[in-house]
C-alpha cells in the first residue's frame, strides 16, 4: 500500500511536492478526498471540520490539564510520604 502511495505521490513528469503527515492520514482514510485536497478543492463540510477542530483543541487542553493534575498529585503524594516518614522517625527516636 505504501509503495503504491509513493508511486502516486511521485510519478514521473510531476514535480516533487512536500507531503505532510495529515495528508498521509487523509490518503489512508480516503484516496479520493486526498486527491481533491491536492487539487485545491474546498470540502463541502466546513462547519463540521471547524467543529472537529474545536473539539480537538478542547481535548488537547483537557489532556494537558490532566497531565498537570497528575504531576501535582504525584508531588503531593511524595510530600505526604516524606511527612509520614518524618513523623514515624520522630516517634521511633523518642
């Protein structure tokens, strides 16, 4: 499949063009959509595309927030364990 795609992208007589990762995804999903995109045709579902872009943006923010919360939780757990170790040490040394 990939060899065929490389042939389609770079057949003789055509200038070499940069292929972005998103184009590969489009090609693998639907070769016709990829071809239309390469010809400069605008998709008819602009509203859905904008909605999907916004959903991805919101999801990205949620993922970043979850990562920050996980880091904060790990730091708080480490502090709690250190406080517990200090407390137990003071009990043993009395």
